[in-house]
C-alpha cells in the first residue's frame, strides 16, 4: 500500500511517501510561509522525483489534530480536495499518535506534548509495545500540573516529543520527575509519523474527513468570556 501523508499541525510542514511500511521519501519545511503555499508544491515535487503520480497512491493521510487551528484546517482542506479530485480514500490520524512513533527506538513511555498556552499542553501518553505505540490515555488538553502527577504515578521516565518539550521538561525537572527530551531531529511532527499511524486505520471518503480541535479557538474562548458563557 502506498500512502501519501501530510503534516501541517504546527510551524513545520512535511509530506511523505510510505510503501508497505517503508519510507520512500519525505520533504520537510519550516519557514514563515503559510502551509497553504507549501504543502501541495512539496507533494507534487516529491511524487515527481519518485517517478510516481497521485494515481499510484492508495491512501492520503493527514494529521487532523490537535494543533494549530489554522494549520489543521489548511492540512485537512488540502487532503479533502486532493482526495476528492483524485477519487482516493483518506485517513485522519491524531497528531499526538503520529508524534509517538518518533519514540519507537527509545521504547518505554512516550509523552507527546504540544504547547497549548496558559500552562497547558495537548497531550496523550503512549507505551511502545510490540514495535508500535500503544495508547495509555486519550488525546486531551491538560495542565502541566495534572500531567506531572500522571507521569509521576507511572514511576518510570518518559520520552518527551513535540514543540512543548522544553516547557514540559523544565516543569518536570523542577518537580523531580524523570524525563528525557527528544533530540531536535525527533522532536517535531513529521509526515512519516502520520503515515505510520495511518497504516491500521480505516480509510474514509473526503467528505467524512474532519478536523479534531479538542477545544475552542482562542477567539471563541475570549468571546465566551466576554459573554459570561461557561
């Protein structure tokens, strides 16, 4: 199975081709350009250099959240349009599950963290078992104080990945909680992780693919605060 995967949930954008679990190619970019300007050109260039076309692709995958509201919308919209135009099935995967694949060689507990502001992170905890990340918790926005207590109860070090790694590492270390920060090359989201997470997911049509935000946007939260809505 040939998977074309996209990742646009944070500052970096990437696309990857995976055939039967083996990485063929991956392009990454982390610039000030919006993902709407980078994703499709990167995918087109990658397919061309691999001497493939969208017709050869079996499934199109995307990290559908959590993450940047704008980035997720751009990524999901891109995949929906591409899947509809090419009549291909698509798969939406958790950004956090995709990130957990970066801890495969480390083993143990993997703790993806994305900075959600206000001393919160988007997080889920995974454990590497049988050569893949297995869920310990669901995706959620969680206060660092709450996450620290959960990790303390594991009584084992965790491997931190994601743009919230430094924030979380400093909090954990000040609280005496054992953790290991991923190196730069494993820290950020990747389309490879998206493709790996997509392999065991049931494909859906482009119309069924949806964004997963976990919480309201900042503008929506501020509006509710002004209106006194809880």
